[in-house]
């Protein structure tokens, strides 16, 4: 069913949960697996008043690569080969970068974690997963770790819920 699975990861617990689910899918489907981590340089650039902070950017790149390396090692322990891509962005929203990578590769399934933020926190921070669902031309599997269990939502289920509510 799925031959190219792209997993967006950020080092969070929900991203690790999404990684495990994507590995399971890849193994069952005999699919190729690619992990993407995006270094958003805008956040640092603007918070530093526009100053170029090369050492901070280099730290973010190294941290991103460590996150990707951990995901590949996890996949390897499960007997699944995986590849990685570390993207850097200035002036582009993270969902756009992730969806562009999905189109370029080409992925036929996107997997990512969602923190399930709501209310004011959602308004202030935004939602990468929501942006990906809205932009993605391929199915999106959202993984949210919940207290006492786990949950998965596909983009089709999420859109159906939006129409009901």
C-alpha cells in the first residue's frame, strides 16, 4: 500500500511515538523510510534581533542530526533501513518545508507527532501538524501520545471530525 513513508521528527516524545509507528508500517509494507528534521532558523534570527548567530545555528544543526541518527538507529534495531534529510529554512513555514520534501521524494504517506495543543497555546504557537494536514497531497498519519495509552488520527478522520463539528 505505502512504498515511501516520510516521518517528520523534532526530538519530542510524540515524534518518537510517530517514529515507532512509522517503522512498524515500513516493516509491514516493505516500504522505504525517510526521516526529516527541519532547523527553523527564523526563530533564532528574529529572537536575536536579526543578528547572525552562526554558533547557535551550528548547534541546532548538530542537534537535528543527532535526532535523525537516533531515529535511524531505532529503525535499524527493528530491521528497517532508513535514510534522513536535514532541512534548514529561513522565511518558510515548517509545514511547507515538510510537504515540499514529501512531494520531492516522493512520499505516499506522511507521519508525524502532534502535541494536541488547544486554545490560547494553539493560537500562539500554531500547529505544524495541522499545517501539514491542510497542505499535504498525500495521506497524513498523526500520532499523539496520551496518558494511559496512545492514539492515531489519519488526515481523513481529522477532516471528517472538522466537518461534523
